[in-house]
């Protein structure tokens, strides 16, 4: 049985009467159902679910949601041994093209809300939640609502543990979510999901992950918000790309460590790679490479002249350069101030393109300095208190 306390579904009639009313309604909307409900509640539910796609032709999204919720109330009343089939068929119907549209104000949006209710209602049946979640991913992807579905790595790990999935099962879910996030232009989240996917491979099967590794690199490289890519180079499947797909491995290393000049050399050497393999507009990658190059410059010197930035980033001094610097500040690639008088950029903080031993040592040093400053401040406060007390 479902956890009915988790379900905002209300039925004020007995199951057979409710099934009869739903049957009559669906028949009026064109469903080829027999006119009378049976005494078997489970069979009634299955019959109604089989024909619920006629709801997709209704004008009112609210009416669609109301009828679907009524169907839910029948499903949750079924005994466990009869409910699974109903849940599976309900998921199949609601994730089909019958429930169309985008956004919450659509039939697909109504179906998402109903399936979400069902998902939380079956918290005591985790394997069923797995079925419902898969349907939600498909439906949310089509309805442009994937950003509304919990797809962060920490939540997925909790789900996988509760669902007791095999490694292959986890990979199937992660691939599906990744595709949905990419289609929804959530490349930042998609990159994290793909990294999680590659983390499921070991030395024993890393060689079988070539396709996943390529897609992981592609997603991370084209994501305008991913600036630190060196961790990908340490993933076992990605390491395999050095021999299996040298160009893809080279472009990852380029975006992890290289500069704009290195990028342009790569493009000249491999024409068509950006368009055909990375499947992204080249201006997007040039913009990202400029940001990465600026971050590398900041790591070496926190005061940069406009002349130097202009030369390294191939930007004209003046409005074009200043607009780029403002953009870099807005996306938090760096933090700092523009010094117009001396034609320079004074950088206070910046994102690291890599985080290795040197960065850990730097962080340790900064924490030690902060700790010392706090001890000094505390000692000064105690001295002031002693003076005032005297």
C-alpha cells in the first residue's frame, strides 16, 4: 500500500462507485470502455488507466489533473500484489505523447504533478519509486521541466541506495538524466551527472566506457560555467581516451591547462572538430577560452595591464576589452577592480583552473593566517574588557 499521508489525493466515494464515475466520464470523452465497473477494484483501475490517454484531448489542464488524481486514489487503494502493474501502466501512459505541452500550465505539467505525488506516496515501496522516477525524467524532459526534478548527485545517490540498483541500473538512470539535462540546456548539471556516471567505472571496466567518457568531456568542455576540468583527467575512463580518442583527450587537456593561443592552434590543426564532434558554436568556446586564459593570468599576477590582457585574449583595447572584463567579473571567474587611470585590472580573487597539491598548501596557509588573525582579535577584545573592568 502507498503512504496515503504523503498523497494529496482525496476520494469521498467507495472504490467501485468512484471507478464507475470515472468509467462514465472517460466513455463520454471517447474511451472504448464497457459501461459497467466490475467488483474487482484492481481490474477497474487497469481498465481506466489503459484508456486515460483520452484526457490529453481535454481543454482544461485542471480537469486533466483532477481526473488523474482520482485515478491515483484508486491505485493507492490497491493491495501491494495488485498495485505494481497499475503503477507501471500509469507511468507508461502519463509519460507518453498523449500528455503534451511545456511548462506547468500544460497537460504534461499536470501529469508531472500527479506522478510527483505518486512518487512521494510510495516512499515505502522504493522499487516502485524507481519506475515512477524514470517516467518523470521522460515527462519532464519533454515538458521542459527537468530543472524542477531533483537530479543533483547527492539526491541521486540517496535514491540509488534506497532503490537498491545494480551498477548497470545506476548507469542507465544517469545516462537518461544527462540526456534530459543537455536537452534542457542545463549543461552545468549535465556535466556533474556525467562525472558521477564515469565514477561508477573501475580499472576492470574503464575500457568499456569510451562513449560515456567522450560525452563527459564534450559536455564539460562546452559548458560555459565549468572552469575547473582537471579532475576529469584523473577519471579512469577519461584516461583511456588518450589512446582511444587522442583528439578528445587533447581538447580536454587544452581546456584544463591551455590558453586561447593553444586553442586556436588546435582548431587550425583539426578543422571541423568543434562543429562536428563538440557540436557547439565556436564563438562559445572562444569566449570560454578567454575566461580560462584570464584566470591563468590571474594565478601568475594579480595586477594585469590592459595591454597585456588585450594581447593575450586578442581583444581590442577600449569598450570590447572592458565589456569582457565586466563579464568575467559577473560570472565570477575573477573578482577585482578596473583601474581606469592606470589602465589595469587589480584582481582580488580568482577561480583556480586546477586544484592540486599547490592549491591545498595555499588553502592551508590562508586558513592558518585567518586562525592567527582571529586569535589576535580575541586577545585584543579581552584586553579591552580588562581595561574597562578596571
